[in-house]
């Protein structure tokens, strides 16, 4: 049996380095009704968020994805800080005015701590080198997402036999229900006749009326349509497992499974068939829990 479906829980990691920079990308995902990607990266590489979300969308269909990129420069390669003399001159002029009115003169370290006085000359980095660095980081993001996708496929390998087993159990229960349902009409007729005989054993013409009432009850209790639909749902589930991404369609199919099982229980005329219906509901609920993990 080939595995085609993927899960939605996984982890991927990739590392990169270029021109004195080193970075690590981690990609995580958990279950989600649709694809939602959250990105967190270093200051100054804002374009990477758009690239990361596009890369996630190209690979994944559902799940809450978290992407984190941590980057640092090697010692000695950081841009040198410098004093913005225009900003400093403005602060000095204001400080001198205040000092003339009796305020304490500013200290050098106090002036340097003011916002905008010290700045890092990131703009000195050439545009071509910056673009190459961003492209290298984007490639590492894609590698981490590829690793995440592989991790989710491994989860799918584990989910596939579990889901097939539950579907097989449902199929077996439907077969049992079909055998039990074939005895419903006779059981209703016998029960109805016995009850009437107990209440009015000497009433004339009861046989025909009993037959008509029993036939009406048997028609109401006919579960052939529900069993046919359950059989069709079993076939649909197996087909969907070969047509990924199938998570959303399987979610809907679980609702249809449960609807038919509920109707089967409500129309049951024997305790045995009711018991099978309750078993069906329990297995369908277990299957639904597993389907929630399918992409």
C-alpha cells in the first residue's frame, strides 16, 4: 500500500552561512483547518517574510506553520557604529539652552545614549551583497520547509494504516448490520402480532389489520438506504486516501458517516442492530479523531 497522505504535525531545520553571517531556520507545524504561516526573522530582512510565506504555500495545504530565522554576524564583521553629528548638534544646542537657564550640563555618555545619536551604518553594505545574502537565507528557508514537509509525510505513513483499519472495521460492522437488518421485518411482525393477541385475543379480523400495521412499521424501520450509504462512504474514504490532499473532504465525510449511523440507531427495531449502530458511532468518532491530523 503506497502512502500518499500527509499529516499536519512536523518539524524541519536548516542552517546557512555567507560573508560572515550564519543563520538557522526552524519550521514547525500543527493541525489547522487551513494554511496559516507565521514568520519571525532578523531586522533588516523584511522581504524574507513574503518569500517564506510563498514558499510555505507552494509546499503545504493545511496547518498552522511557524517559521523562525535566527541570524548573527561573526565577530569583527559587524558594521562599525558612528555618531550622527547632525542629531548630536541638535541635542547640544537644546542642552546648552537649558544649561543657561540653570539646568545641569549634559555629560558625554548621556548625550551618546540619546536616541539617534549612535547609529549602525547598515546602509554601507552594498546592495548586491545584501541581495545575495537575502537569497541565501531564502534558500535555507526552503530547505527547512522541505524538511518539514518530509516530516509531515512520515506522519502520514503512520496515519495511513490506522485510518485503513478503522475504515475496515466500519465495513465489517455494516456487513453485520445488513445481516441483522434482514430479520427486522419478521421480528416486528411477530412482536406486533403477539402484543395484539395479548390485548384482544378474540377480536375478529385482527390478522389483516396486524399485517398492515406491521408492514407500516417494517417500512419505517427499513435501514437499507442507510446501509447502502454507509457502504458508499467506505468506498469514498478509501478513494480519498489515494487523492491527497484529502483532509477537508475526509472531515466532511466523517459527518456523513455519523449521520447515517445515528439514523440507523433511531430506526433499529432490535437490540442487536442498535448495538451495532452504537459500535459504528464509536468507531466513526475514533476515525474522525485520526482524520483531524490529515493534511
